C-alpha cells in the first residue's frame, strides 16, 4: 500500500496532471476504485459471534401455598425468589450473502442469569420436611432461521454501511422459573423427584422473530461490525418464563 501511494504521488507530478482540475478528477477516480474494489462489497458467506443482553426481567416473589400429594396427604410450602435481572446473551451466526436480494442466516443464542431462592416445606403437623437456600439458573437456548434484506446502503455499490431488517422462525429451550406452579406440578409426594425429561419437554417452544440492525463493512477488509435488535415471540410458558422480549447485540462477522 505504501508503494501505491508513492507511485500516485509521482504520477501527480506528471505534466498531464499539472492542472488542478485534472489532478482532482484523477484522485477521485482512484479513491472510487479503492472504495468499490471487487470483493469489498459482497461476500458469498460468513460467520461470526455476537453478545449482548435480553431486555427483560422477572419480578421477585414471595408466596406460601399448599402442596397436594396424590395419595391424599398434603404439605405447606413457602418460596422466596429474588428478581431475575436482564440475562447476558451470547451466541454465533452463519449467513449466506450470495443471493441477489436477500440474505439467509442461521444463528444460536444462549442467555443465562442466576437468581436466589429460599424454599421450605412443612408437614401438616408443622414439622420441617425440606429446606433449601441456593442459587438457581434461568437460561434459554434459541435457534433462529432468518431472512434478511438491506433497507438502505451507503455507498450504493460498496455497501460500507447497511441498514437491514428481517424475520423468521425459531425453536427455543427455556428453563422453568422456580414458582408456585412449578412446585405444585412437580412435587406430588414427600419422596418425589423431578423428571428431567418432563422439564425439557415442557421447556421446548416454537416461535417467530423480527430484527433490525446496522452493519459496517470496511472496504478491502473481510470483517464486519454490527449492532442488532431482535424481537422474539414464542408460545407462552407454564412457569412465568418470558415469551415476548427484545434483545440487543453487538456482532462481529468474518466474510468470505
């Protein structure tokens, strides 16, 4: 690149470029060629990573309730749960940019956040039967299939800065949130143990999403930076899990 600028400087000293107007035209042409050089605007495919936040929280809760056992007996229980703050979200994405009008993207999101619970269970006689005070983890995994399209790009050929939008479908695995309904449904006897397969089955949901983002792709460099907001909608859960929420990400992509 240094050699290029030296040669450009020497060329500008030639008699042909002594006139100011001709010199300006030549510089503009060279910069334009650099700015829209073949291969700098579009890629066949790419992949990358992203990270950010799910923009929601789950309120703290404190409640007492009755656990009705299937054999006719019962127990009383109390549950204190702290607020679940905005989960940290991260993931990866792979996209195909070879189509003339749209881009196709497959991405995976993982979001996690810890929260503290205090749980007590007593027999009808008032004897302490079970007690826990520990951290629980709320988490979700989302697999998204997305169709994207540029709404605006500048400059028109190089697409150094692009504003895009898109949408698609997704499959989500969302862990239940510890609450009264969760305990009532899963504790049916003093010796009861939770069935992991049942929990996973209840936590699997389908949904859709819409997104909008800004992408910056410098010329001649196979790296793109971006900021994206995604609005996820999924079927309603049984245990206070969020089903409609936005997420905000920063993205780093590598084009090929």
